[in-house]
C-alpha cells in the first residue's frame, strides 16, 4: 500500500496512554526514516493512545530520559510545542497508511474503531526479526509504566529491534 503521490505516507504508532511506548516508537522511527532519506515531506510519523487517560500529557519523564541517553531528540523541530498525548480516532486510522499497535490489545481496539483497516493495522514487533514466527501476546512491546528505568530500556530495545524492518516496509510501500 502506498500513499498517493500528493501526500506523505503516514505511519502511526499506538499504545495505551500515548506517553511511553508509542511516543518512543515515534521518535525512533522518525530518526531511522530520516537516516534512510525519508524525511517528513515523504513520511509523517505520529503517535496516539487507545485511551484518553493521559490526554494532553507530555512524554513520560522516564521514557524521555532513556531516549535522550540513547541519543534521540525527543522533541524534534517538527513539533516545537512538544509531544502531547492524544486518543486515537477512527479518522486517524483511516488517514494512516500504516498503523503500528504496541500490543494485541491495542490492535483489537484499533480494529473495533476501524474494522476495515485490518490490512494496515499491524503489531509493531511483527517487524522484529528476532520475533519471527511468534504470534499473539509474544509480539507485545513490554509496558514499562509500572517498572523502573531498566523496563524503559527494554522497551526501547524492542522498539529499536523492529525499526529497521519498519523502514524497509515503508520504503517498499513507496517503491524506493
């Protein structure tokens, strides 16, 4: 599936509250896509949550700390006002070309919201080469919320492990 040539390809990452896993994936994918020569004019990456419980909140301080320690720019120039958590809508799913759910529960919630989007609502870790052959909850990105910094580091490791294959998927979709 490719985006029409008059608009950028849209990737959306989705977790529960949009303050930990999905913004971490957004930051990582943005950088990896940029490094692959696919900047924001060609590919837009955003993140949302399945609930409104964190609506308006910034990236979790522990997620920010782990991302920055790994050399990521958490607030890129594309969003000078900073990340603010928001709940996904059916329109978000419909406008996106690729929707990456952090867990099977998120994927089910997205498909209830947009039942005809099954071909583009995929599990993020299904792109992780080390997870090949796994199914269901084995593909869930670990939730670091109730943990410590090590749990956030593990989450980042899982996000980074799948990022390269996501970039290749997008490149193929754009036929580049």
